[in-house]
């Protein structure tokens, strides 16, 4: 990416609400998230199809497998991060997942035990998604100050939505002319491009932090279970865990019910993959527009609490709709609106909460929360829904029960926003 001239930088800064010196790193962060989510979005419809191929009845087991994998991976990540610099840690994570994609391509083209490969891919992509996105936002939280995060994270998130917009289009187009395993290679290409963006951002971060401690070239140190310890010792981080647990619980319920209905309406794998791709494309289009034109304005004018409360508020209306009209159309509309709210408002706002933490908390505690806590919520919710349905509860009953929990979720969002503001004077940009 060539260095733009001063006039172009100034115009971009005015449009984006950034300072002139922030435009170039902002562009690289935008490109990084674009490549990352494009690579993931190419595979997301495949994962949803694999969930059906692996057996809808096996989804609770697959989600449990994902959670157990996360439990094993979290201390391993802690061990590696204690011995690697920030830059080497990022390269190690992405190189590992690129190798995994090449392995899945070889397994899928071998046509050996397709059902087990489908189940394994579902678990792997669920782990991959949370790990690479969590590491991305840890990097952003480390590079930018809390004040910068409130202004710029909406724009950076729009980069991811732009990639998520292209990914489903590539999936839909490629599945008409090429077999599904080729999508593994296409995704790997975008992860390789992420490595170039990481190098440029690390160079900028190193120059900016030359006189600060800790330096980005230093290992994070600490024990391999530091993420668990740091999380359990902090009421603030436990509050974020609660917020994420309620988000995950409701998202898992929607995912299970929507996947079940799609499997009943469509009986061809390619048709289901294209349906999921179309759904992702619509979601990403709306998210992209919201992030580019609304997110930073909403957070600047209404405060962080507006971005955090939006998702619980829309969930109250959505679950009331499902309780009254439990049809596929209602699920699809609610799912799209929720995902737009999650990616455009809740996620950028939630990431700002981490900017006031220490570097060790940003990488280790955040990774534990984003991965093990999130997937633990998936697994427990899947088994809970299976259990209450076995006892005679219907989808309508579950939807009604979730409505008061959404009000609790909104209250917790307000508490976290206030606590973050109280912590800013105590921490601040010196941790960058």
C-alpha cells in the first residue's frame, strides 16, 4: 500500500473522524480485518452446511467438542504468549490455522469418512473464528488508546464487514463451478494477506511505543493459566463474561432453531450452502452500512452504553416475535437484525471495554473470555435446550423465558459502561 499524499490523508481524516497521523494505521487495520473476515466468511456457510451433514441431533455434541477444544487450547495459547513477542505470537497463530486449512483440503478431497470430517470441520471453524478474531482485537486494543478506540473501532469493524460482504459472494460463485474443498484454499490466501497487514501495523506500533514499557517486542510472560486467574480476580472482567454469556446463550438458541428449520425446508447441500451465503451477504451489507455511517456517531453522541444496550433491547422485541410467530421468516429477520447489531454496535463497543486493561489482560484474559467462555456458553445452552425440550417445553416457552433475561442483560451493559469510564484515569494509553 503506497503512502498517500497529505491532501488525501487530510480528506480521509475529516471523513472518518480520525487524526491525520491515524489514517495510515487505520487503513492497515481496516485491510487486516477485511482479509480476516473475508477468509472466515468464505467458510461460514460451509460450517452451517456441515452442521446439517454431521446431523442436527449431534449439534450439542459438536458444540461440546468445541468447548473442550477451547479448554485445551487456552492454556496452550497462554504458554506460547508467555514466551513470544506480540509479533511472533500473531504470526504463529495465523501460520497454524493456514496449515490447518491445507490439511482440511487434503482430507475433504480424499472423501474418507465425510460425516466425521464434517463434524471435525464444524468444531475447527468454531475454534478458528473465535481465536483469530480475539487475537485481532487484542492487537487493536494494544495499538490504540481508549479514546482512539471509541472513535476508530467502528471504522475498523467496517473493514471486517466489507470482507464478510465479499466472502459469501465468493462462496456462492465458487460452489457453482468448483467443489466445496477448494474454499479451504481460497480462505488460506486471505489469511496469508493478513500476515502482511500485521507486519505493517507492528512496525507502526513499535515506532509509537519506542519509549514506552512494556515494549511490543517483549514477551507477555506470566503463567499459562494467567487468563483464567486474571478473569476470576476482576469483577470488571467477570461482568464482561456475564455480558458475553447472555449474548452467546441467545445466539445459540437462534442458531439451533434456524438450522433445524432450514434442514426441513431445503434438502440439497449446495442449496443450503447458498441459502446461508445469501443470509450472510444480506447481514454483512447492512452491517457495513451501519458501521461506516452510524457506529462511531452513535458511540460519540450517546456514549458507549448505547452500543452495549442495543443488542439486549432488540433481543427483547425479537424473542417476543418468536413467542408469538415461531416461523422461519421471523427467525431469519431477527437473526439478521441481531447479527447487524452485534457486529456494528455491540462488538466495537465491547472491544472498547478492553482498552483500559493491562497488556497481559488484553491478550490472555480476553482470549479466555472470547474463546472458552463463549464456547462454554454454546455447549451449555445446546444441552439446556435439548433437556428442557425433552421435558416438554416448546420453542414458544423458551422464547418467553428469555425476555426477562434480556432486561438483565441491558442492566449489565449499563454497569460495564460506567465502570469502564471510571477506569480510564487509572490506566490510559501508557499501556500501548
